[in-house]
């Protein structure tokens, strides 16, 4: 018996079938822990005050039914309130602006791997107090460069994503 398996990518970005229905767009731009924490906080407050007011006006059996029915409403209201409060924080979590692009060409570095040859190697660059570990190669005609030697980054091979260095 053969089983047909559908090749559907439901969880690719932008393809969630209920993404726009249940989750306000701003909550997808903040970290999950932040969004959940704020949403649960407001859901707890809404549930408490709704439960307190229901207990005052409705009998116990009907109150239980109203409380259960109000759970999805509280859920959506807490998501909406969280989205409104977290919207000013969305630019802080923009992944496209999270890392600065540094042009390493022309900078000095130290060989980090055992040696750098035409097939493999690593170098460390110190820039503005940060260390960057980069893949590096030398030209075919050059002799391998040993660990700890100072080098200069000559160019970047964008296709294979490594730097060409020279002593």
C-alpha cells in the first residue's frame, strides 16, 4: 500500500495559512520569548478581571461556561494588546540591521589555523574590539603561511566566500 505525501511547505516565511488571522504581524518581528511573556501577562490580567466580574453577576454553572468561552477571546485580545505595546520595539529586532557589514580587504590579520594554503585556512581579524574568524586562502603560486604569522587581506572571493591573503 502506497501512501502519498504532499510536499507542502506550510512553515516557510509568509506561507502560514493562519498567520494573518491569529497572530498580529508585529509579534512575528519580536523574539518569541518577549512576545509570549507580554501576551501571557495580559492574558492573565484579562482572565482575572473577567472571572471576577463574571462571578459577581452569573451563577456558578453558567459562569463556568462563560469563562470557558471567553478563553479564545482573552487570547486574541492579549495578542492584540501585546502587538500594540511592542510595536515601538520592532525596529530593535530587525534582523537585516542586526550586523554591520565590515569590509576586511586591506586589513591586517593573524593566521589562526595550522597553515593557510590554496585549499583551506583561517585567519583572525581584530576590528573595533571584536575578533572575526574568516576563511582564507593564498594564491596557488605562494608558499603556505604558518600559524601566528601576520598577513594582509588582499581580496574577497564572493562566490566561494573566502578571503585571499598575502604576507
